[in-house]
């Protein structure tokens, strides 16, 4: 059962978080460069929004895997959980609303630059989570 849970967790992380990271990173550029009738920014926003909903699968299966492995109280996992919550907060409260504002409001290059900064923070947090998942400091199988 543990292998199944871990497999779903890792696949979901790759197939759900990956597209959010790419679409969110591309959005500011296309929002700044878009012209009347350009549908790329709206498509990227829809990808981010839709995958954000599906992204709930990643921590759910991560917690189930941690429970199966008996590591729910390990510092590396608790840190990953906190960072995942921070990444979710950045996505839900900073990235998605700013994307929506750029789609519906007037062109705002400064807003697009700020959005790019928040997207970079989102991606950096996920990179740290990935490293923690691989290294697992203090574990018996860690490097």
C-alpha cells in the first residue's frame, strides 16, 4: 500500500505542480506582451486555477504516505508540510488573484513584474520541498 500511495503522491506532484509552475511562470510575460484577442494569458490562468484545485491530491497522498511510513512527526516532513501550505497560500492569495486582475484590468507592467516575483517565490518553495523529500535530513535512508 505504501508504494501505491507514494507513487500517486509523486506522480501527482509531477503532473499537477509541474504544469502550475510552468503556466504561472509564463503568465506574466504573455500578459505584458498580449494584444487584443490574445487568449494565451487566459489559458495559462485557467491551467493554474484548474490544476490548483487538483493539486489538493498531492498533500493528501503525501500525508497518507507519511502516515504509512510512520514519519509524520519527522522534522523534514513537518517542514515540507509548512512549506506546502506556504506555496498553496502564495498560489491562492497572491498568484491567482493577480493573474485575474491582469486579465480583467488595464495593462499593468509593474503588476506583471510583481506577479513574476511571487511566481518565483512559489517555484522556489516547491524546489525546497522537493529537496527535502529527496534528502530527508535525519532519516535512516537520507544522504
